[in-house]
């Protein structure tokens, strides 16, 4: 049996939606954002840049973490759990959860790699039973999350770098690599693995997947399937 490492992107891959965009709207709903209209407009601008592969991750983090600059990490973590309970769980793809269960039964090693901040990714990964996570790590200063990135951000080519770094710390090495994602930003990693899979891909990635005969998966939530 091959020693397979199966890697998952998070946003729009394992769940229907972008967790950072959902988080921003949640902060508005919780009245933590003081200028909601301006903030959400800026969020949409960053989302468009991300989907076109042109987003500057450092600039995005400066924007994204600004509403919680006066909150302790413990307060933010509590907000994140409330956010997951109220906004995220219902968006998980049942097909993704079933796939993860099947892979565990078949003794795959599982890893989540996301361009979302670590303090959001890790508790979402736990919903799938995935404990190995590579996400954007931000520094704490005086007990507060800051926009300062620690190490290489797991974004675009950075996902390849972080994966390579992570593998050097493991006591085992995979014979095969699989990767599931929706985003054109993940093309560098898709091109490095043995088995690339695209899930509800963006138009640019769908075109590449069709050209290269990569499997394309179309997943829905229970709510989606009833519409």
C-alpha cells in the first residue's frame, strides 16, 4: 500500500465559502467593525484580487486584522469559536467529510494547507479531524494577534515551500502526494503533486484542469442541493 499524503485547501474546497470573507462579515454583525460599509467594500476588493491571483497577502492581513487590534488573542479565539458554530459548520461539504473519513480508513496521512490565518484554520480543521495544518502564522505581541507574518506565508508558491519544510520535520516520507483545491492561486502546488484534484474550481483553474485531464469534483452543501 502506498504511503499517501493527501493535502486539502480549505476555503471553497472543504466548505462553501471563504472563511476570511465570512469572518469579516461576522465581525460586522458583532459590531466590532466601526466602519462596516467601507470595510466590506475593501473586503470585496481584496477578494477580487485574490481570485485573479494578484492579492498582496501582507496588505490583506493589515486590513483583515485591524478590527481586532485591541482584542486579546483569547478574546479573538472565543470569537472564532462562535463564528465557527454560527457561520462555518453549516457550510461544510458533506462530500468532503465523507472523503476525509474514507481516506482515514485507508490510512492516508492528511494535511490542510491554507492561505487563511492559523487561528481560524486550526479549529475548522478539527471539524474534519485533521490535526496537521499549515496556515499563515501571525505574531503575537503583548497577547494580541498582529499582522506580522511568521515565516513563509502559505500562499501561492509559499504553499510549496511550506510543504517542503514540513516534510523535512516528519519521521516518514510519502510515496504519493494528492491535493484538493478550488483556486488558481494553488496551481504551483497542483503542479508538484502526483494526483491533483480540483473542487468547484474557479473558471481559470477549470480551464487548466480540463486541458490537463485533472479530475473535477462538484460538491454541494445540503442547502445547495435543495435549491
